[in-house]
C-alpha cells in the first residue's frame, strides 16, 4: 500500500501550486484545511478569508472558517459564518447543524430544533442532527423520542478523534462521554500537543475494544455524562447569550469585522463540532 506523504510535504506542494495559481479558490481552500489540521490557525484563517474575498458565498470556506473561529473562541464571528453559509446554501447540512448547535448551546431550543428538523427532512441519516435533536427532546421530557434519535445519532459514531498538533505519535487518550449529556468539559484540560485524544460514547462503546493508539494502550479518562452534539468543537455553555444578528453584505467582510471587533470568549470555547 502506498504511504501517504507527510503533512508538511503536502503543504509545500500546496504552497507551490497556490503560488502558481493564486486565483484558484478551491486549491487555496484545500490548503486552508491542511493548515488548520496542522494547527496553523492564523495562516488557515488568512487562506479562508482569501477564498471568501474571491467567492464570498463559498459554502466550505464559510463553514470551515466558522469552525476555526469557534475553536479559537470567536463565537460571534463563527455564528456569522454559519448563518451566511445557511443563507446562501440552505441545502448544505453541516453549516445548518453547526448553527443549530450554537443556538442550542445558547438555550434557543425552538430555533435549533427547526434547523435540525430541516436537515433531517433532506438527509434522514445525518448523525449530528439526530444527536442535537436528541438533546432537545431530552430537555423537553420526550424521553422515548430522545432515545430513538440518540440511537440514530451515535450508533455509527461511537468513536471520534480530536485534532492532534504534536510531534510523533503522542500519548493515546480515550475520553469516555455519555450520549445523554452532563459531561465534564475537558477540552481546556487536555494538551493537544501531548495527547492524541479519542472520544468514545460510553453508551454504545464496546468495553472489550482496544484503546486507540500504538499497541492498543493508553490513558482512560471518564468525563461523566454527555457526548457532544456534533464532533465539530462547539461549546456547551448553557448561559443564555444575546443572539448575533447576521450581518448583511457577504460572509467575508462580516467575518473579518467580527474577528476584528470581538475578543475570544473566555468560557471554554472549542468543545464541539466541525464541518
């Protein structure tokens, strides 16, 4: 089997291709994703904004920039990106799920539910929408329906890996969470340059399965009672926040303005979803 090139080698190849084709937005978009995966957040943000300068309604750039900004604590800017993506691409599921996750975390169950149900009407097997809807139904006391959506949301998503930005293999860490909610926030406690973290939904995880990592060994971290609504880094802050109004006039300018005008949130941003 052919071995995949090292990420740094791939990045150098992308650099050469972008230099030769500076107006190719898809090429720059792909490089932004690689930069984000390597933990080079400012460079990734610059590439996403460059894509949006040329293609202001680019769905992938709006969604992935939103995820990047959310992970860095810029919640208002992230919400603006997701809202722009939903406005221009109403059929794209991931931006709508990410926006719904933020609405849910802000306590706006009605708006979040509408988005999840819109996604599931078009894509009945969309796991993250089932996960989010299960959280809402549980809060409304509709336990049987919540359990049904939880099963649909997690049965094929029992194990997910968080981004790892360290050198070498890293120390494998398995974090156990519960699908029903109530987990201890751990993102700010885990050094993603030291630990290669996998998140397992304890309700559906096989206890006989080997831990992720070389040789199946590693550290086990029980985190309490609730799995993230989606694997893309969204916060679980339950305090009600004022809704961010979607800025008019294009995702690029709106996102850039929010990043300039707002400081990162200091309440544990980065626990949640991606796109």
